[in-house]
C-alpha cells in the first residue's frame, strides 16, 4: 500500500532545504520501489499569511492521515511582532502537541570528514555519536498556568509552569531506555533535581524504570553540569534523556559539536509510530533565498523518517551512506566549509546526494 508523506516546507530556508530532501526521497522511491506519495501543506508564518493561523485545520487533518511528515523550518522576523498565538512557532508547537509527538530523537553524530569544522579539537569530537531523547509535549513549554499579567502595583509579571505527570516521564523514559538498549547501553538522565521538585520526580521515575532495563547503565546529571560536560568531554555520553526545555538547549550545543547545526536531523514520534521529521536548526532568515543553506540535516531527517515511520531501514542507510560519500568527495556548503574543500550551493549538495544514491 502506498505511504503518504506530508511535506511542510515552512518559512525562511525551509522551502529550499525541503526541496532537496524531496529530490532524495523521490530518487530512493524510484530506485527501491517504496511506493511513497507526497503532498504539501502550510505551516508557520506562511500559513498565518495565507490562512490566518500558523497551523491551519487542513494541515492538522492532513498530518493526522499521513504516514509521516517532513518539515523544513518555521519562523522569521516578519512575524516577530504579531500576536503570540499567530506566531509561526506556535504552529509547530500545536502540531507536536496535536499529534502527541512526545518523543524527540536528536542524534549528534560527527561525520569524520567534518572533524575540522567543529569548534572543538578533533580529538575531543572524533567518533562522537550521541542520541538526545527530548520530551516534546510537556514540561515548561506547555505547563499551565502561563501568561503575562499585571500585578496590583501596576507592574507586569510573566509566569510559566514547569510540570510533568508521572506517565509523561515514564513514556519518554521507556523510549530512552529502549534506545540505549539498541546502542551502547548507557543512559544519562539530565535534570535539575537540586532545585526543581518537578525534576526530583523525574529522577525518581527514571530510577524506578531502571529495574526494567537491567542491561542499561543509568546515571543522572544536573543540566548545568551536562552543558559543561558536553563541551568538555562529549564522548562520555551515549543516550541522554531530558525534559523539553533542557533538551532544546542541550541539543543545540550538541549539534555544534558535529561541526554545524546544519547537519543535525530529528524525529518526533508519538506512541503509534507517526512521526514528524525536521532539521534541528531554525529558519535562518538571514540566509533565506540565497541558495547557500545546508540541506543535509533535512536529508538526514528524511532518512530517519524511512527508518522510524516507514519501516525502510535499508533506504535510510542508503541515504546516510550517500551523504557520507558526498562529504568524502569534498563538497561542502558554506556552514561546513574548510580549506581545500569545494563550496557548493544548497541545490548542488542535494543533487550530489541524489547522484550518490545510484
Ligand atoms: C526546536 C526549536 C523549537 C523548540 C522552536 C522553533 C519552537 O527551537 O525544535 O528546537 O523550541 O522546540
Ligand atoms: Mg531549539
């Protein structure tokens, strides 16, 4: 039966990078007879412009009836000043929450060819292979009450609520333990249990779960230390599990270890295998429309989609190998360029991956 892929190009560099990932998917589709079909919908600022809100009902409906979703990026200065609920990021958050995509997988893998592009010394990052498992539909991003109100003295006060129910911690914990079982069997749970009660509970629940996974070595780390350890000795980590906001922050730091945030894909999964796949980087409005953005994070997200939602691991590996081959050939977009390499455009990079698939 044909598999429906919904494509959400979004804003900024989104349309440019998604176009390259689509080329790659169409090629593996033809080469391997995967029976994928594609449709597109609006999400983000472009949706607010056309449909009056960042997640139009039609997009959510289409997303619900798809087998997998590939997204570019949302946001940009054009929409920074409009009412909060209409901002592009809200569309993405509503989509994650509407589809209950609670498990966000963010692999930080250093391609050996890019060791020189990392801001850290090659010996610190070479061989780096970390998987960050970020809770995505709870925590302070969604906790209520929230808002900005005016106090009796006339001063404004902003507030958010950091809360996790036990079942939310358990389900992300299980994803992380199972991920660790498939990898090097080391799981580090990151919290701020020295200050925040919600993460005292987080730590307790993770520790309770550990007895179901005796083959996994569980450790705990405070988030400030984890940020420091990520840049000091990142190879100590295998799988990291953490809440929504800490995961947002740590995954950007981890991305940079790999040379460029332009290399980092992600998967956001719900309990039934439906997934949203997107690069970890944003919409990069400063370089949008110039044809210089790195499409590899989106292409690698498409590979994750084939692996986690479409049960085509061979196709995923084929794309990942093709990316490796293209890097071997010395082609680089500006963000990962180093001396002696050949600087290429977004489309040239996409075409090179397509050619390397054959
Ligand atoms: C991410 C982004 C989003 C987040 C924004 C765009 C809402 O930073 O996917 O990491 O904070 O989750
Ligand atoms: Mg982020």
